[in-house]
């Protein structure tokens, strides 16, 4: 929607009598006719004098048709102007009406009339606040401008006063309306904003993740290439984005290419681009991802899958900062920061001759290792609660919570698909769960049961006891009372068990 359309809609919605003070008023007296909304055709009009008119409304003197709505008509330069109006109040100075504008054109037409009136009166009082002025174009009292003739004056004026209009409107709402409005704004508008990728949170409280955050903060402001290692779904791409967003390059592109997802034959063109006619089908020249990332960051995902031939070409780029499009001999200088990621053991690939050692050393200047989710202790529960809240908000559904068994199951499951798997499981659970609480079954997780062991029964008991205690502590965020309740024992028992198993 065009800005003016937005403002127009807003203007008509918010345009209350009190707002008239934000709209320039002319004091010119005009003869006009007031018709009942249905009676205009039959000519049952009432003669009125229009005084004190603004875009928002006017004062009328004279008898008016019965009812609270009317059509006001007056002539201007041979044209008839008709406006729908609603009666606000009748007093000594006449009747105050507010205009119910029907279209943007109508607002603009009325403005052209008012502007003519206003232009003359540079000696007059401020048409907004009414304070005395001495030829100033901008009122020193209310700060509003009188440069009515300037191009775009009205739009500029509406823009400047929009906040004030809204505030006045809000001040008149009662507590109930205000609350429901706030809930709406929070849930719908801000919720939408929060959903945006930029606001994606990077959640982590365990030592492993705190270390990752610290490395990200350290390396982000530099231009050093970064190699991010970790299993699939552990947040490698999220880390790359976090580095980009904390770097000087944040306002420039963050370009992702997944080396495993693109067939080898197309990968070179994707990465380095091509000139027109470089191969059959190359009707126009195209920039590759490296050039697209100019000034910004290029994220090479699954770098272990980069074919050996392209490894040489990438190495050349890393060494001299230039790329050659396919079919071109002209090297182009490109300024890009490289972040690569992989879930395979690159050193092993090097040993097996599948990955160039010199490229490995180039990329490996700074390494960040993301721990698998199963090694993140209480973060499993922290993350699960975070995603549950986020997904409920995204779906616009009521808040749900995990049952204690579900939290235990989340804490003991091994999460081979890591965070991505967790998001998917919770998303599915939200669909299938009927109740307010989400059970292990909703998550397709089993409540944990101990496996038989060749050790003696005492050792087995202790092992189970220790694991159960740890899991309960992680689940409750090391809250002793809740842990005790969860395990069905007293608080002193929890303390004793912690002491026995050396948990602090
Ligand atoms: N610590 C975290 N906090 C919040 N969201 C996370 C976290 N780690 C991963 N995610 C989310 O999990 C999904 C998978 O992460 P991604 O970065 O694509 O993993 P990878 O690149 O390692 O496969 C993404 O939706 C990402 O936003
Ligand atoms: Mg990924």
C-alpha cells in the first residue's frame, strides 16, 4: 500500500474532534447546505454557514436536519463539494461535525480548498495551536509548519503528527479496550516481528555453548575464515549467521551455498558465475555466489562435499581474492569473508586424499566445534521450552507445557538429529496433543527405562539412581524442591543423594 493510502486510512480512523488541533483550521465563513443522509435527492436541505473548517471536521451555524449524520455541501470555484459528516456536539458556537471521508481523493480535494484559504494568512495566528505568530513559517509553540504550498506538505504533516494522533486516541480508550489492544499488538504484530529470521534467538546456557558464543564474539569482528564443525542440526548455519551479524559486514549480503545439495556439474557455475555463451544455454552472463556476497559473507555449507576440481578454484580465490567466471579470462576482485561448515571429519578426508590439505589449512584458521545436543545437559530442556513457546506463538495457539515425564524423556533421549529434530518433534507434538500438557507419546519419545546390565544389582541400582537424579536436576534447572517433588522424595534426601554421587 502506498504511504498516503496508509495515512489516509489512519487519518479517517483516528480523526476525532480533539485531533482537529493537529489539522490546520481556516476561519473563512462559507455558505453551505446540510442534507439528511437520505434526503438529498428530494432537496430537503438546510442552509448553514460553515466556519472553522479543517480536514477533520467543521463548525456549522444554522438549523440542521434531524439525526446524527448529514451530508454537507458547498461550492468552491464553481465545483460542488459534498462531504459526509457526523455530529459531535452542539453548543454556543454552533454544531461541531466530524467528516467521514469516503476516499483519498476526497481528502485531497478538501485539502486543496483549505490550502487556498490558509495561504493568505501569514499574519494570522497559528492555524494549529492558535498562538499568535509573526510571519514565522514554523510555529515556535507547536512546531508545525505553515508552508502549505510546499510539495508534499500534507503527507509530511500527517507523518509528523501520526504519533500524536495515535496517542490522543489511545488516551481515550478505557482499560478493557486498552488491554485487548495491547494483547492484539503483542500477539499479532510484535509476534510477527519476532518471527523474523533476524530475531531468531541463539539459545544456550551450558558450558559448551557459552564457549561457542564466546568464540563467535571473538572472531566476528575480524575477517579470518571460520570453520564450523558439528553434527547435522547443531546450529552451524545459525552460528555462521551470528558471526556475520556481529561483523562489520552485517549490512552486506550473507550468502549461503550448500555444496552437497547442488550437482557437481552446476556447482562451478553457482559458485563462480559464467559469461554469456560460456556453454549451451548461457544466454546471459550471471554472477556466482562468491560475487553476490561481495562486501559480505559467503557461507559454504557441507564444504566436505566440494569436488576436488572446485577445491583448487576456491583455493585460488582464497589466495588472491579474485574470481574468474566460467568462459572468462578476466579475474574480478571480490571482497568476501568465508565461513565453511561440515559434519564430516575433514582431517580424515585429507588423509584419504579427498580433500586438499592446503585448502583445509586455509579454511581451518579458526575452528568452532558445536557440541551435539545430547551433550548439552540442561540445555535440552531449556531449548525444548524455548521452542514450545516460540511455536505456540507462531501458530497463534494457547500456551502449552510439557508434562514432567516429557521433560524427563527429552533429557534422556539421544537426539541424533540434534536441534532440528527437536524442533520437528515439538512441532508435531503441538499438532497431535489434545491436552494442555504434552506427553512423551506426543513427542514420539519413550519414557526412559533402564537396560539390563551384567553388573551386580547394587551397581545397577546406583547407576539408575544417579542418572535419574541427574536427569531430574537438569529437568528442574537444579531446583531442589522441584527435583524432590519430581522424584517423590524429601529435599534432604535429594541433598544426600547429590552428596553421595558427587553432584554439586
Ligand atoms: N542453540 C539454538 N538456539 C535456537 N535455535 C537453534 C539452535 N541451534 C539450532 N537452532 C535451530 O535449529 C535448526 C537447525 O540449525 P542449523 O543452523 O540449520 O543447523 P546445521 O547447519 O548445523 O545443520 C535451525 O532452525 C536453527 O535456527
Ligand atoms: Mg545446515
